[in-house]
């Protein structure tokens, strides 16, 4: 079966979006396509049809293939948490933790399981589109690699290198990659793509040909800046480093950027609402006093992030906002922080600990090793909604008597304060539900648009696929992958 791998000259060159776009473009040609990323490092994850979890980008790429996300699409997922450790997810399930000291040795041992997942996907598809991680030019990480050339060589998958022209130095980054990697690895790279081009591509014609001459690799196209990508779910935490673009006449929704923030793509549907300005508040800055709503996001290390929140003085901002009658919403780890106590008796997140929460909800949380992963449907705030649970720990107490959501299976989720100004929920993906989003925004006197976020994402994928069809030699990529043209 056919396969093609995109690797980058660096992080954030647009690999995830391009893989999603290629998946949709090939799917629109009638091919059965599946995405694959051998190893991902991200705290943004999604629940799969087989009850596991994978990186959010691979879930989006599955949507691009019009397929259900499956744990085989991202067999190794590392979720960074406190104390230089990462939770290790293999085939969608928690396998333990990895520290910086044993990371390389442990990941190399996972190659067999990576190849098993890849082989299962190949057997069910016409073509597998593979995404690398970081860059093959990080030759100090080559030993034991399973994310880039280690996988490509083991699975004999041809590679196309992606360079980002928007950040500058793209000629050096592509040609420099050729210069520093091992000749055997260089032989796996069969061409390159130039991404994020603004302006007239004719102006880059000489540079494009110079890359071909100096690298010996053919070019497969120059891709323009894909504005539709802004409507896709956020996956890479690099996006949090970019400054907000405030716009007048909008109500602010503020979200503090915690050190181990997770699933921050939960907020994407709010950011697309025409009456809303979503502000991601970086360390060193207060939460804006004029915010109409504060969202405390998910966290991969709730106790450590709660300590960081207090160190920033954000707890003072949140409580002042609450005293003014402002709306506070906590999601997953943020929900746990809103309670009175958080206990970690088994040291799930580090050393055993027990700490006071913010005390805005009359609930307490005990962290536990069992991880709850499931998709759910139900009603909340009088509106239909759907989402997914992904958490370790149980939350209970008098505050749960006024639940946030009633689920289809009869279970109850979350808690709402008596005055209705504080909401906590374990459910991710809530704001993608238009009726629920409208009901929530009504609490800050905003008439929500009711736009269908899922349909918006699907339309954006089609727009990106159309751009790639116009600017990339898709037939050449299919021939390279072994799928014909």
C-alpha cells in the first residue's frame, strides 16, 4: 500500500495542517486515506472510537479523511507534566511516565509497536499520510528516533521536507537539512514543499530553483498562506506564544496560560464568535479586569498549575472577578482548581500532596491512576451538547447536587454555584456545540451566532485542500507514495 511522510525543517512549519489538507485532497479524489504520526508530544488530545486518546492534530486529520479517529493513528503520545516528566500513552492507553533521563532509550523500544499500528492502517487504506515531529535536522536526537527518520527508514516511507518561508531563511533551512543529516537519511527525502508564502510566487522562482540545485531534491510546490487554517482547532502550544490582536467593541473572555495547559483548543469556537475577543493571558500579565468571562483551562498537572496560577496572582484576579458578578468557567483541571481541596495521595502528578483549591465551588477532588476516556452526549444549561471526558481523578461534594450537565447514560457532570456565576465541568469540546455555546454566552449578554463549528472546520479543510490542489503537484506526490496518479 502507498505511503508518504511530511517532515519539517523545524517545528511549527505547518506540517499538521498540510497533512490534514493532503488527507482531504486525496479523500476528495475517492481514495481511502488515513493519517499517521508515530510519536507526538502534546497536551491537546482527543478521545478515539476505540476508547483511547491521540493527539488533537491526528484527530483533525482523521476528520479530513472523513474517518473516525483511532488510536493507531498516533501510537505514541507524550503528554508533558511537572518535574520534567511526560505521561506516556501507547496505543491510546496510559503506560506510565518518562523522565528526561530515560526518554531516548524508552522511545526507541517503542518502534515495534509504532510499526504495528502503521501496518494496521496500511492494510485498511489506499494511502497513509504520515506526519513527522520537530525536524530531522536535530541530529542530536537521531539515535533511537521513532518520530522522523527512524520511522521513515524502518517503514521505508518516502519523505517530503516542508520549509516555512514566512519565518525567513527557507533556502538555508532546506539546504542546511541536506547538509547535516546522514546520507542514508537524506536518501529518504525525495522532495520539498515551501509553505506559508505571501505575495507573488514568481518572486521566489530563482530561490526555488536554487534549493533544487543545491539539495538535489525536486520541489513539489509553493503553498500560499492558508488563511483557512485559522479556523482549525489549535494543536501546537507554539500558538499560545503569539500576541492577541484586540478588537474594539467586543466582550472579553480571558484564559490564563498555565504552564501545563491542555486541550486549549476547547476555546477555539469562542474565539470565532463575532461578539467575543478571546484573550490568552501569558505569565507576567494580570487577567483583564474588564473580562466578562474567565475560563480556567485543562491542565496536565493540576496541583502544580494551581501553584503557578497563585504565583502569578491570577487567583486574586479570579476572585475579584467573581465578587463583581463575573462568570467563571473551569474545564477539567480548571474544574478541579475551582473546588475546596485537591488531593493526590498516590503521587499521580509528582510527590503525594494535598492543597486548597480556589474555593469557588463546594467540591473536592481526589486524583487517581485510572484515566477516564469517553465520548458523551447530553444537556447542559438547557441546551443539547456533546463532548468527551479525559481525566484522572474523581470530584464530589455538596456542590455537585447542582450539576452542570445531564448525560444520556444518566450520569451527571460538573457543578454550578448557587448564584450561577461559577461553572465547572470535566467535559472537553463543549463549546463546539452551537446551542450550548449560545446558552453560555447569553450569561454574559452576548447573542451567540449559533454557527456550526464542526461544519466550519469541515469547510476550512475543503478550502485548504482546494489550495493544495492548485499549488502542489498532487499527482507527483501520489506517484512518489506509490499510489499512481
